[in-house]
C-alpha cells in the first residue's frame, strides 16, 4: 500500500468505528480497489464492501473520507436489510 492509501484507510477506519458496531478491516488491494470488511457476531455476518475501481483515480478527483464513509454506510445498510427481510 502506498502512503496515501495507508493514511486514507486509517482515517476511514476511525470514522467507521464511530458508526458501525463490529470488527472492521479497511484496505486497498493490489487491484486498486478499496475493500471494507465488517464482521458482526450478533448477526453472525461477514460483509465485504468494495468502493471505487480504481481507487487511485478517486483520490486524484478529491474523494474524501466522509464520502467514503457515507457510501459504506449506505451499502452496508442495504445489505443488512436485505438479509434481515428475506
């Protein structure tokens, strides 16, 4: 991971800790995609969320941690609701 990827991932992790209950892993893979994994023991779920392909272009265009956090929360909410109301 490049330095800007590490800084972005750490900042996003801190922001998501305030909003999501569970284990969080934030990383940028070799395919230049931002991945967020959320593990919740209460719901017995592991959720994988992918944002931005390629991630480096999003950073160049000014993609912020707040925007990433909103996108993750939106996708996570949709995934959890679809699992709960099957």
